[in-house]
C-alpha cells in the first residue's frame, strides 16, 4: 500500500510539467517526464535569472529518431530528472513550432564546430543565456570517449556553485568565437561557385561530400542555375547523376513512393526513415525543374509516386498537408524494411528471382538492422517482373505497423508543397489546379482576423506566422501567378511583401534570422529571392534596388548556396517575358526569368530597367541561348 502511494505521488508530482497544455506533439511527448520542463518563455528565462540557475535547453521534433532515443534513455530517467530539477531550469523547444530559435542555435553550433549538429540539439547556458556547452545527441552514461548526461550535468552544476567565474570565462570565450566573422573577398562570383560545386561534388554517387547525404535542394538548384548561366553541360550532368541515383536509391521509398530525410552512406543506400513534407516538396520541385532540360522518365515516375504518397498519408480533410511521419514504428524503419521470409514470399511465382534479388541489393543477413532488408536498386537497368515484386511487397507491408504522423499543418511547408505542385505541372497540368487549391486551403485554415498563423493542429491555431511562413508563401503566390496569370495572386503577394525587413534586419521568432540552410533554404534566402521576383513583376524599381542592397550586406560563402543563387540573380538580372498569353513551356536557357501577361501577341523581353527586344515566340528560346557569362 505504501509502495502504491509512492507511485501515485511520483506520477502526480511529475506527470504534469509545464508542457502539458502545449499545441506541439513533440512537447507533449515530454509532458509526463519527471523533468520539470518549461516551453521557451519569458517565465522560464526569468526563473533562471531569479534563482541563478543554469539553463538546459533541448531542441528537437516529434518524428526525430535520436530525439526518441534520448527521451527513452534520459528524459524519463529519475536520476537525470533529479539533477536537472535541482540545479537547472529545463526548457524544451519544438524546432517546427519555433524555427527561429532552432536556426539561431544551429548557426551557433556551426560556428563552433564547423558544421550543423542536427537534432536533438542540447545546450547548457548561464542564467543570462550565454552558452557554455552545446551538443547533439547525448547518451545517459559515458560511452567510450563521449561523456553522458549523468557526467555532464553534475560537472557544470558543481562548477557553477563552486567556481562560477570559470564558467563565465568559458561563456565569454565561446561568445567571442561566435561573433568572429570572416569575410571573403570574391572577385568573380560565378567562378567561385563553379569551383566549389566541383570540389565538393561526389562524382561517384552524386550529391555533395558530407558525413551523411541529404537531399540538398539548395545545392541542386545552384547546379541547375549555373548550367543555365554557363550552358556548360557538365553541371547538368552532375545534377542528373545525383537525381537519378537518388531516385533509384534507399533515399526513396521504392515500394510506395516519397523521400526519406537523409541517408547515412555515400551511395544513398540506408536512410533514417523520417518522411518530411518539406524534403518531399523540395525534391518534387527540383526533379520537375530539371526534367524541363533532361527528359528522364525516372524523374517523372519518382515525382508522381511522391505526390501520390503525400496525398494518401499526409493530406488532411481541410486540404492541407501534415508535417512528417516518424522513423520509428516502433523501432527505426520497422514499417519500411522486410524480413528474408517476406521477400521470398513476394518472389513466389516470379521466375527471375536471382536477378531481382541482386538488383535490390538483397543480403541474406540483412542490409539493415535485425536481419531486415531495405529495398534500394543498383544503378543499372531494372529487371523484368520488378513491378510485380514491388506490388507484392506493398501488400505485405500492409501487415506492418504504420509510423506515427505529426499532424501539424505548417504554413511554410504547405507553401513549399504548393510551389512543388506548380512545378510538377511539367508532367501533368492537373497539378496547377492542385497548387491553386492548396493556396486556397492555406488562406482558409491558417488566416484568421487579418493574421496568418504558423501552424494548425487538432483544429487549434498556434502563434502568428513568422518570417519563414511569409517568405515561402510569397514564393508560392509568385509561382501561382506564373502558372495561371491570375492577378489576384499578385494582389495577395503585395499584402505580405512588407512583412520581411524591419529596422534593417530580418527577424524570426524573437531572434534575428540566420542564414542556416541545414534542412531547407533559409527564410532570408527565400525572402530575398521572392522579393526580387515580386518587385520585378510589379516594376517596383525602388524596392528592387533596396532588396539588392540588403543582399549585399550578407556574406558570400558556399555554406549558404541559395543565398549565392540570390547573388547571381542580383548580378545578372531578372528577365520579364511579356505576352498576351505566354507559353510557359518554352525551354529558356537562363535561370532568372519570369512570365507576365502583357497586351499583345508578340513577346516583349524586359528587365526592371528597360525593355530590350520584341520577338516572335519561335525566337524567344534563341534569344536566351545566346546569353552567356
């Protein structure tokens, strides 16, 4: 009886921390931890100052595998909780709820370590928010050379009690390192970009050299635009190699469609199994753009399969898309991988079994954990009966437990998907209508009483929209105009075009926005690119020049590839192609152009400064072929 009372007391004491009323699935996962978590708030930060306690800040998201590992290992552990509750103010942040907070601290991690850390991101700070420690996943106990939480937390707590000046000195030295900037003097922007694209490229498998391989839309877009500027086919070949290899690899769900978040090997074979709306939207976008210049049937198949998967599993009744699905079901990849027996069952009545097993990289002992196999293809011609085999696996997969879906409907990510729909119209014009409907759903569900909202979950709207939301929505509205020539989209774009730059700075959440492009293009890069396009369409010379000047204040570095693309756009200029009924299927060998509905049947080629040529439709493509840098 006494034991039951203690269990009840423990549950009552720790079952409801300050996350219990959150609108975030990730924060709710931690709401019954024994740790006295707070959401990011003035209340939590004031508490740290008032009680002179260190701050433990942990940032993650609901479908993150290593966040789940840390939750199970450490955040449910009473020893960890005891230390945190006694010596720290503990703050949990959902990166998808507060992207500005996450990008701010990820950028700091990059300055300290030379690369982004990813998630979970764990930070220990002084009561004044100065950083003394920053790390990704941390085990509970020491593992080889890596210190565990049960070592790290008491160490800093003891230091803060016994020798606070030592930690203050450490915090100041870290702050100095963070604030040290290196400005490169780039004499030839295009040559600088070409050199970095080549030196960082993986010519065996495609993509760019790194510890893990991500679907790096930012760099893929830069490859395409450099090809269109220089007309040098090696850049198109680099992009094609990458996209073909990704499309046949483990980065793609070869059974049902859609892209996983990243792979852990150079050959894109074994992924972490999260599926994110943003990475799917951006990959649909770049595959569709590239198809205009390289008619690979595989690109079309991969895009349509990805869209079909998203519409089946992520599309909500209100017309918006959910945020993500988890890697775990219940263990990582369980839903997506197959046992040896399941694969052999799928091969029944198929004569060329050995050929198919070789093509899918089958391993008797499994190419993934627990003797399971993840299906990905060799970079060769597919064998006969492959589709029949994959259909059989799809039936078998129905017996697997489907992963958790985070049903946040995020404005910025849905705007990305709207843009992706418009681009995918290169395969089927029905996607234009779907893009329009998605924008309508954004306005219907995420706009209320004159305000946009960052996301909706369970019919509840969260905080007001941020820079990321407005930047991607402006992009989607410009795309909507480009594919429909309906002026209402430009009118909507005008309503939000002043939401970006305040007091000579971009802000996201309460932080100054960063150029962080770890997961997808930064809010700043997309905002500037979209502003340049919008002011060109509006012929707003003053704001166009103002935006170019804003762009000059940011560094020129291959670390920020889409910002480099913006700098190319500002340097070489945007062409406006005007016609009474523009043919948007023209193959334009130049990256920075926009269509605008004009008053007559000849094509007028203009910049924001002046109109240059009047041409027949057949001559428009030739005009752009002759532009070379």
